[in-house]
C-alpha cells in the first residue's frame, strides 16, 4: 500500500515537472514578455481594449434634456421620435448629377433599342417624346430624393429625444480611442463642426475635463444652437453653464491659419448635399486640425462610404494652398456595430507619443470574438489592410496573447507578435 502511494506521488511529481518544462518551452517560444505589449496592464485591460462598458449620459445633461422635453409638450413625441430615427438610419447620399445623367442615357438607349426591335412605321418625334417621358418617370420612381433637415424648436426636441444618448455614446467611444492610445494628448481647444445638441462638447469634457480651454461649436441652425445652450445651462437661463468656455457659432472661423487641437464632425457629412461639398468640408476641417480630426457617421454602408470618401480625399489629394504640411495618417478606422451602430475615422497629424515594442503590431477586431474551449476565433483587419481569421491558442501564440484575445471584443485591437507560427485563414477563403 505504501509503495503504491509512493509511486503515485512520484507520478504526480513527474507530471508537475513535465508541466513546468512545457510552460518554460512555451515561454521560450514566445519571448515577447508580458511587460512589452501589456505595458503593465492586466489582460482584461490590455492596451488594445478601447471599448467602453454601457455608457450613461452625464447626470446634468440627462436632467436638462428631461426638463426640456417635459416643458416642450411635443404632441405624439414617441411616434415622431421613431419616425425620425427611421429616416436618419435609412438616409442615403444624394445621387450625383453625373450618375443621374448616365442613368438617363442608359435608360433612353434601352428604350430606343426595344422600340426598334418591334419594327413597323415609327414616328420618331412622337416616339422620342414618349421615351423621354418614360425616362423621367422611371428616374423619379427609382432615384433617392435627398432632402436637408431644417430644424425648428419642435423638431430639435424630437431630434434630442431620438439621438441625444446614441450620439453621445458614439462620440465618447471614438474619443476613447485617442485617450487610450495617446494618453499624453490633452487638448486645449476643440472645434465641433455641425455641433447640433452639443454632445461632442459633453463627450470631450468627460474625457479631458478642464484641460479644454476653448470649445467652438459651429452649427448653421440657430434653433439647435439655442437648444444646445439650454442643455448646458440645465434649461435655466440665469444659471452658469455646466461646461465653461463653450462658444456657439453659425459659421466656421474665417482665418485659414487658426487651428484647434481636436476637430470633430459627428453625423455631419451626411447633411451635406453632394460629394463636392463633402470634399471641401474635409479639406476645411483638416486645415483647422492641429492634432486629431474625428469623423463619425451612422454604422451603415452609406456612413462608411462617406468616411472612406473623406479618408481618400485627405490622404490622396491636396489643396492648392497648404498651410500645414504635416500629412494625414489614419489613426483609427472602425466600423462599430453594437447597441449604437456607428462608424468613425480618426486622422492624425502626428505619430502616437508611445512607440510600440519591437515585433508587436496591432490588428482591429472587425466582428464579435468567438470564445471556445482553449481557443478563440478572431476576425481582424491587420496593419497591412488584409482581413484575416485567426484561431488564437495559448500554445501557438503565447498565454498573454491568448488571454488578451479572450478579453477583447468587437472594435478592440489585438496584439500580433511576429515570428510566431500562425493558424491564419484569409476571409476570402470562407
């Protein structure tokens, strides 16, 4: 009996030794130590985690909004709120004149060919008139009719009920990307283009507090500027604004040389009627940017495409007159589809102050992480622009990378350690 116990004890010791050796081999195979890319943070809070938990509106903002809604007494508010929400989410870009002309020419050609195939006597003048009417009728039926939003006091309240919380959450999440990845950045000035309800000022204040000395909110709608000021003052004209140094304007600062540390345009590009106006707006905002330009749009195909337009404009084109020659670099592209669906693009004039450890790069998770027993499925956009499906395990990628993967979520960044045997599939492979 004693010998059996001794044998069992020896086996346990051997197993422990083997396990220790395996761990040592794993560590040797993945020399990137925890201190390198974790930067002293626990795995659940690794540097790539930029998602925020469920956000709440600042208490002062929530109370002010409730007071305004209560006093406004807007009829059928829930119904109108839902209707406006549906309108905003289904909104598309206006069809460009060139595309419309090309479509008209194609339709006309198709109708003429169809008429010619029938043969017989043809009165070309009558037929031409008939075809033109058919073309116009078809274009009216199939072309998206873009209309601008014209706010009055009542529509402003409806918009606030529909979009205040979601708009704040989207901007706050985008700004958190900068705060997490560039902790030394402490903006002193902000330009919010298309400021609407002023949620950008609230989100920036929650990120950087009193470091902001000047916040210029530009919106062409007078009623929206008034509503944003009411929110800042808790709907009390005699009260001091909750956030100081916020200035409302209907036009951008005239001087092309005036720059702001942080420039934001949230859900604004979609309010511009054509690609030329959006391109000019992108150039103007970049000209005003000293450090970071943040663009946020709905998390739809249309919203994403507008951000890609802006990115291509600022990276591949150049204005005739340039005042700041520092080029644009993409700091954070992201299509975020959780409770509040939004897309954002952050462009920077400078590189992040903290360099990454050698041999480590970061990929963006572009879909929910699938956590399985001893492995994690990660679909990611890599630094080289390639989309990959990676199966992360502790054995192949190190315990630290594996634990980071399990702790990450859609929209976060994942560390990629070079010189590691990969189990990677291109997304095109299915």
